[in-house]
C-alpha cells in the first residue's frame, strides 16, 4: 500500500500503486526523486538510475530541456509529455516560470497545438463524449478514474480562441485551461476534468485530414444537440455533484443560450463571457485610480458585440446596479458598434443578446462617427478585427479625454485593434492601455509605459477555487464583480505609476487566493452554500491549494 499522502491529490483509485505502475502514474510519480527508503518500500529498487535527485535538480533538467526546444509547438509537446509523466514537476516548472510557460500551455501556442492536435497526439487526456453517446453519458463519466472531480471544463470546439471550428482538436483548450486552474489557484490536478463534446465539425480541412481524431460528420444542431448537452449537465450532477461545470469556446449563439439555460439551475459559468467581463471590469475599476472618473460617470464604447463584448457590458451593468445605479441608466453607459455600425433601437437586424444595449440614437455607420458623437471615456475592442482603432479614432479619444481608456482585447497579438505603441504615441502617452495578448513596454519621450494584459487567468482560477471550496449552488454576477474589485485593488501604486492597471502576473497565486476568499464570502452571504463558514476563510482556502513539492511517502 502507498502510505498516507498529506495532499488533496490523494485518490483511493491510486493509493495502491507501486513498482512500474507508480512510475507511470503522473499524480504520484517522483521519478529519480524517489528516496532510497521509498524505492525499497514501493517496489522501485532497480527501476530507476541509482542516484537520488532532488526536485530542484529535476527542475533544472526539465527547464534546460524546455529551453532547448526550437519552437513554441515543440515546447508545448515537451510540456504535455512532462505533465503526462510527472504532474508535480510539471506544475513546479509552470508555477515558477509562469511568464515563460503560460504562452505555451495556453494562448497563443495552445491554438497552434489545437490546429495540429491530430498530428502531434501522443496520449489521450480527458473525456470524449460524442454525438453517438446519447444515453451513455453517465457511464462515460463513470469511466473517469477520479471520483472527487470539482472543476470540469467542457468545449464543443466550435469557436476555439480566434481560430473558429476545430472540432475534437479543441480538446487542447480544456486541458490547458485546467492546467491554469492548478497553476494559478492550486486546484489539485485530480479534481480537474477536461471534456470534449464532439458533435462533429464543419471544418472541411479537418474532415479531409486522415489524421483528424474526431467524428467526421457535420456539426449536430437543434434539439438533438440540446438533448446531448442536457444529458451531460444532468449526468455531471449525479456523478460529480460537487463539480463546477465551465463552458469554454462554444459558438456565439450556443454560448449565450446555454449560459442562460443553466446558470440558475446548476453550478456553471462561461469564461469567454463572464471571465472576460471580470478582468475587463477590473481594468476599468483600476483605471479609476488614474483618471479620477468613477465607473458611474464612465461612458463605454465597445467595438464588437459578441460573447466578450456583451458579457463585459452585462457585468458593468451589474456592477453599476450594485453601486446603486438604476438598470436603465446603467445600460445607457454602455454603447456598442458592430460590423453594421452603432447598435441602436431603430435597427432591425439585431440578434437577441444585442437588443438590451440598443439605445435611442441616430444610426451611425462607423466607429469614428460614434467616438465623435458619444465622446466615450473608454473604448474597448473585442471585434477580432485588427487595426480598427485607427490613428483618427485614437486621436479623437485623446482630444475628448485627459486620460482615455483604450483596451484592444482581440487575440492573438496580430488581431489587436491597435498596438500599445500606437496607443501611447497617438495619445501623447496619456492613454491607459490594456490588451488581450501581451505587449512589451513602450518608451516614449523618456517615459516607459507598461501595458496591462487583460488576461482571464487573473479571474477564473480564483473564482473557481472560491466556488468549489464553498460548493456554491450557482456562480453569480456578484462573484465576478467582487473578483474584479479585488483584482483592481491588488494593483499597487507602483504598478499604476507605470500605467499597468493589473498586478504582476507573478503574484497570481496570491491574487487568486484573495479573489477566492472574496467569492467564497459571497457564497456565504447569499446563502449559496450549506457548508459552515470556517473561522479563517483565507487560511482554509490556502490549505486547499495544491503544493507541487513532493510529499514523503515513507
Ligand atoms: P464573437 O465572435 O462572439 O464576437 C465578435 C463581434 O465582433 C461580433 O459581434 C461581430 O459582429 C463583431 N465584429 C466583427 N467584425 C467587426 C467589425 N469590422 N467592426 C465591428 N464589429 C465587428 O467573439 P468574442 O468571443 O466576443 O471575441 C472577440 C475578440 O475578443 C476575439 O478576438 C477574442 O480573442 C477577444 N477576447 C479577448 C479576451 C481577453 O483579452 N481576455 C477574452 C475573450 C475574448
């Protein structure tokens, strides 16, 4: 028997592992770091090179191997194979070099990995549930080897990052996202479950690719699709009743519909809509400290009225309502321009999620006209259309505001509405800039400006930890509001002096713990949990966080 392991990773399914099986068990494997006593007690004698290594020495080795890989995709493949053989070492590497690792395990490299998933595939990870599995979803969930699943990330692969329909190749997204949950907020790996809901793909090049691994049929739509999702949601309640179900990278229409359908019924959220909203609201709240203009007096103009844009608008409205602003007034602070121009009441082409932000105003065809007419204090780009914040648009913002807020959030870098340098140059250094993908600092007239990165990883890991620690019945807008408030407050005066409106990403564990504590407080305050409130909530949450240092087995 493997001795007691003082870690939430402990799983009854694995507690009997020894010998070769233990070396092949990534949750428990320590590789060359198994001590002499462990080698004797666990049937490992002779199965490992004789010299016992420390985890620090192993870390040095894997970091060197990682850095020797010639391109980002090779680095991704290397990291995934490390994760598959030794999760503790993988997480120490990721956590201690987050700036270097995050762009590999998540955007942008994970996008490339998804595009080539069938070609670089080594070992399966996560669960695949297909359109042919109707009636046996519960049985598939029961095949998962861990029974205390707390966070599930599910995608149907229809809108992977900015890359569109990648079908079953989208599995890289739940896998990567869950790695960030563990790295950023310490949710133990054995409590994380990636799910690919393979309902087919309309991507013709994937359908024609002999190495594609998913169902080679067109996407399932209509009632049959809804029934499969419903079966998944209900099966999760039964098999993993303490799990939060996070929807990720679904197509626009399904994303809003499913969020609406399930948010008041089960513990669920959509990071593309709500996590993006949380980090962007945090950016606006943080920028208050630079502009001196409170959120209540902001006028926010969005370019793009999709999942990200409408999600941000909805959360701003909730934030304003919590600050005492009537809903109708709150909505009038948010304006949208989509591909057809300003979203106004007289338009007849608006889909449902845009209607609540359609105001009385003359139709305007372009973003520039809208900036001139509305004189927004903040401009938020979530259109996926590069270089749409033109020099004229940015200069018009700068003419109307002392400190214009300009967030070019479209990913990847090549899709950003403008670059950091353009923003700072065209606003004479007065712009408060944040982007979706990272931009390097810019020095202008001897002053260095550090762009903020509106990275969802600031928000979802902390929200997830707070939700699962309290076993909250629902994930509410108020939770994202307090998460945003907390994140904004954690930007230091030194950060702000550089123009950086978010805390340094290196502080992510501390940030996530603070966010989780605030989210858990909401769960207790709003009676969303039946668990008793621990006296020291923060210490309780800290105690739940996964530590990648090896425990002693003997
Ligand atoms: P989406 O497809 O749901 O929405 C895109 C919207 O842009 C649609 O309303 C579309 O009509 C509009 N649009 C397209 N072309 C336009 C044009 N020329 N002018 C004005 N509007 C136009 O996509 P989404 O999920 O909302 O994501 C949008 C962008 O935001 C993506 O590039 C994504 O990478 C980015 N994003 C960033 C973050 C982040 O930084 N944290 C998070 C989520 C999404």
